[in-house]
C-alpha cells in the first residue's frame, strides 16, 4: 500500500555537507561528535549516523563520535551496525548500565554511585568502560558543581575498570551575542580540567561546544565539538543566519487533497476562526499537529504551492490543515505543498516556521512525528 502523500524528505547529502563545513571551521585539532539524539532531530538517527560514519571512500565523512541523549538511542545505533564511539549525553539509569556496557556505549557520568555501578559491572565482565565526566559550569542542569570535582575524582581513583576518556560541560547561552557568561563558563571548565590533572587523571577528550559555541566561541573547541542543529542545516540563533551558509536537510511536503470554492463569509475549520472576506478557494492539506505541524500556526503559518505562498486558513487540525489559495493561478488537486523547504524560488525554513509558532527550529524538527514517513535522497 502506498502511504499518504505527506513526507519528510531527508537529504543526507546536505547533512554531510554541513558536517564538512563544520570540519573546516573548527579548531585544527578538534574532532566532531555528531549529536543525533531525538532521532537526529527528526531526520532519522540510523540513516544520519550511517551517512556520517562511513569513511569518505564509502561516501561518508568518517565521523568517529556520536552523541545521543538516552541509552535506548545508543542501542538503536549499535544494532544498526554503527561502530563509532557513542556517548550517552544524558547519562544512564541503574537499570540500563548492563546494556550500556554490553553495547559498548560511553555514558556521561555525574554522580559517584553511577560510577561505582558501571565499574562493578565492568569488573564482573572483565571490561574497561569508557565514561565522560560532566561538570556543571553554569548551565544548572546535569553535572558536578565545581566544588564537587576534587572529591569526585579522588573517589574515581579506586575504580580501576573505568576509563575516564573525557570531561565535558555545556553552555547555557552560547547563542547570545553577549559572550560574558559563556566566557565565565569556559573559564570554570579550564580550572576544573587543571584540578582533574593535578589529581592524576588526564582525560583524552575535552568538550563543551554546541553548535552556537562552534560559531561564536572559537576558543571553546578544545579537541572535540558537539554540533547538533547545524548538522541539519538550521541555526542556533537568528543572528547567525546569513553569516554562515548551511544546507537544510529536511523538506516537509504534502499535496492538495481537496479544493473548495468558498463564497464570501464562508467559515473554515474548528471554531470558525477564519471567515472568507470574498469569494475564495480553500485547499485542504493532509497534515496537522498529529504530524508535528504546530497548532500555533493556525491563521498564521504559510506554505508553498506552485512556488507561491499561501496562508493557513483557520485552525490547524490534528490531521488536516486548510490554506487559502485564492490568489494562486491554476491550483489543482494533487499539487505539491511544501511546508518546510524550497519550492520554485522561495523557501520556508524550519527557523521561519519556529519564529511564527513561537518556538525554536529544534522543536519543529524533532517534533515531526513518526507518522510522517522519512524518505531519503
Ligand atoms: C543537544 C546537545 C548538544 C547539541 O546542541 P546544538 O545546539 O543542537 O548544537 C550538545 N551537547 C549536549 C550535551 C546536548 O544535549
């Protein structure tokens, strides 16, 4: 059976080209940990990791590190045959440690109890498990506070089956043009590294930079950077659009499923929030908030049909959205509708959609639900 004509078309070539752009623009000795959490921000984690991992000869980028948020995501990548290091950025829960070790994943650790558990399990199975230790330098989320660092690392000395491969932190506002708080965080991170070295550890990988910091804080790259959003061709901040040129990797498309000649005064969708002001043509599009097209775009979003913009008419429903196509000549049933992406000479970016829906491109992209088939080109 063929599916409904609503698809997310994923251009893995665009993801690769964004990766290559990043590679050229980061500190010389730095490597890339490609963040593929939340199903690669809606683009498909397995397909994305495969496209990035394979050595250039095989058409990939030779990416050696991937980042996921949760253990389940790491296991999915391993089962799909990804061989590179997979760092679980959000850490592991006690019941997941067995699988994290078994699948050779690299948990981020920020409490001693978890470190002990991973160590004990590794000892039992005769392994050394790589872990990265997270420091909270000002994000106020996960990680050891600076005063906890020394006692924590002293404790680690007794855990011989852990391989302390990395130490990381995370910026809270690297996307801001005012860089002062980020500088402060980077300073605390550096101090922490000094303390850790004094205690006798020398983690090979030091990382703190997300997409925004890669662009805005060149001196925060250390030897590993963690881009997410930029890999997918969206921008961590509006002021960066235009300064760098990325290729959007997702096109969200559908079709006109029904056209309706509506007289003046005709109500459209739930609650009659759109009433035609003149004789109009209304098109129904089979996509709605059940697909991740935000309901906040009611009476506000725009789509492309025949290279022209058409406005969302009335409330976005769960499965269907109406648009006013009165001004579009020769509009027909079956016409392609672009909700995100390029059509003709115009383009609707995830950033534009996010702005109209009062959110960020991240939420738009990873919000496209599993009901929308991903098609890879
Ligand atoms: C999601 C995430 C990233 C990637 O952030 P982007 O802004 O998408 O580049 C990096 N590091 C951590 C810890 C994350 O959770």
